[in-house]
């Protein structure tokens, strides 16, 4: 895909397609036109949230990658190639950090499980306590309570 090609409206959900058409007054925009609109603007647009924006950016970045691959010709100097490599590596690091942040949700906090585990430990401590180094004996009542 080249940046001057029309944005593939069929590749996005209908609510996003409607917002894109509304933004461009009913006409199908080019990849470049969609890419030039800042993320902040898209996120302020009704019907376009982070997931929709991600879809839009993946499409526009695919168009940029295609353009870059055609422009990376033997006529580029070593310095230009190195600069391009550094930009790609920075983008990769950014994407890796974003993925790690999304994957790491931290330990799951389940207060009910913690209360249940604490109650079980307390009951075990209460029932299995030792008196003078020997296990205490308990007589159980008909309803399971200690008599």
C-alpha cells in the first residue's frame, strides 16, 4: 500500500468508517490524510477509542512501511541507513514497552479468596493449637462447633 492510495474503509468497523467519512465530508481519504490527523483528535472523536485508533494506525503504518521499503534503495548513504535503522529500533522498543505494559496486569487481587484463606488458617490454628507441647483434643458438637 502507498500513502496516496485510498484508506481501506472496509478494513475498519462500520462506526469507525462512518466517523472517517464524516471527518472527510463524505469522501474516502487517502492513507496519508488519515495518518496526518493526530491521535488526540481521533480519540476525541465519538466512536473511535484506543482499539479503533490502533486499527487505523496499523493500516496507515502498513502504508508507510511499504513506502519506506520502496524508498530504501542503494542510493541511500550509510549515515541515512543508520539513521533509518535507529528510528526502526526506537519504534520497536516503544512497541515492546507498550506490549509489556498491556500484558503485565500485576498479581490479581481477590479479597474474597484472601478472607477465605485467612479464615481457614485461623480455624486451623484454633483447632490445632498445642497445649504444653501436646495436641489439644476437642469434642465436636452435633453442628460442627467445638464443645
